[in-house]
């Protein structure tokens, strides 16, 4: 009985029956008895290569998609470049056309000049009614001097002849008796241009510059004590003088607008809106005899 009970207490490793009962779960026993844990199955190394082919196709699709995106970006950039070049060409042509018009408008007939001024007024004052535009800015056709037949080039060398043609009915070499009441007012785009034009006037004609280089008070004093036949000025300074009522228009017959001269930015005195339009209107309204002539 004792021998039977003792035999029941023996484990599987204690049985001497010649069988190997060693067992390893989820592992492999090494030669030295240690257990090595098995790792995950490497799916990329399938014998048929199906997974690797799928990854290759995806990479190719991604590459093709990137290439397509780059092509679209390049096409858009090229389109923007072409549009920019077209706009630049159009702008250049428009500026060339505007420059030609500015240089030619002085030789046009009074109806064309009056219409040109009206278009500028409407462009700068789109909210004004026709009545307001006419009252403040528009030049009546009758107030524009017809110089379309004067066929000389509008340059400083010919300014004396232009002045004589505009004032043929009066000898401007004889100055007015009244102080600050000139026969002619010349409106230039800048003070420097006014000085240049004055040098083109013969010394026999009494002239005076009213420009921003001088203080407004000094100009007012000069007009009150001086009797020039010709006053040369700019739109802003002329407006300031008119506002102070020191420039009299009792003798005013001719308003010469130096419109053919263009500054380095291709701007003419007629581009100095709204000042130029307003002062021209005030001058022809203030004097029943005054007419505008574009030089």
C-alpha cells in the first residue's frame, strides 16, 4: 500500500518511463534549454509577393498624383505670368494713347476741347449732377479759343508767337493801368515750368510769376502794387490768389493753359483735377471777355 501511494505523488518529470515530457507553449527551446519567444509573422515576406506589389502600386499612384499636382501648379503659374504680361502690354498701350491725346488735344477745335474737359470733370466727380458739373467745372464751347489753325509745334521756342496770336487784338507790350489786373494768365503744371515759360516771353512784355516758391502774402502784396500784362502761375496758387480776391479780372482776355507739356510721369496740367477745372471755370465766369487757349 505504501508503494502505491508514493507512486501517485510522483510528477511527470519523475517518471522513469523513457519518454520526453518537456513542452513549450508559444516558444522554441534552444539547444541550451532556454526558451525563445516567437515574433510576429512578417507579412512583407510572403512567397507570392502580393503585399510588396500593393505597396509599390500605392507609391507609384502617389508619385503620379504629385506629378499631376506639380503640373497643375506650373500651368497656373504660367497662366498668371501670361495674364500679367498682357495687362502690362495693355497698360503701356493705354498710357501711350493717353500721352498722344494729351499732346494733341491743344490743336483740336473748341467743341472737342470742351468735351475733353467735360469728360475729365465727370470722371473725377461722378456723384455730381449735370447742373452741378456745369456750374463748377464745365467750359462752355464759346469760352474756348480756336487755335486749331495754329500749325506750329507747341514748344517754348514758339511760345512768343503763340502769345501774339492769342492777343492779336491787343498790344500786350503796353501794361494795364490797373494794379493786379493782367491781360493774360498762363497756367502751368509746376513752378519750374512757369519760370521756363516766363523766360520765353519777350522782355518788352511786363510779366510776373505767382508761384509756390514765394509766400502767399508776398504774392498778394506784389499783385496789389504791380501791373503785369501777363501772370504765370499754377492751379493751386491761382486758386489761393482768387480766394483772397487780390487778382482782378477786369482786363482779363486770355487764359493760356500749358497743356502740351508733360512732366516725367507723363502728366499734363489738365491732369491736376479738380483744381485746374475749377480755376478755369472761375476765370471765364469772372470775365465776360476771357477765353481759354491750350498751348
